[in-house]
C-alpha cells in the first residue's frame, strides 16, 4: 500500500460522502482540508468517514484517533497529511 493509494481512496470516500449528503460537488485534492473545505463535514461525520476509509483500505484505524487533526488536536489536516497519517496504520512490508 502506498500513500497514493490511501490518498486516492480518501478522496473517493470524501466525494461519496459529499454526494450522498446532497452537498455541492467540489474538487477535492491533496491540499483540501476536509474539516474546513467540505460543507457539513463535522465531528459527527469524521468517524463515519474513518470507518468507510478503513473498510476501503482493509486496515484498522484506531477508534481513539482522529485522522483529520494533528495528534494534539490543534491543527486541521489536509488530504495529503491525512494520507501520511493513515499510512502509519498500514501493515509494514506490503499491501494490506
């Protein structure tokens, strides 16, 4: 599994959530900050999206981790930063 795989799947999940929630379609790139840039993407949606991403990737993202914020909770992350963070949960040495 690569960071590109994670980034692509994350973008797919975010697009699906926006579409199914009835929000306007916006371009989601590696510089998009979901918490800031996506309409309706709030603390109620974060766990749902994390579960969807976990299923898509076949990896376990700990339930006590919020991948959308820095570990200290002070800064909201971009798609690229989120992908890098999720990569740390992927099994080492190969695809999940």
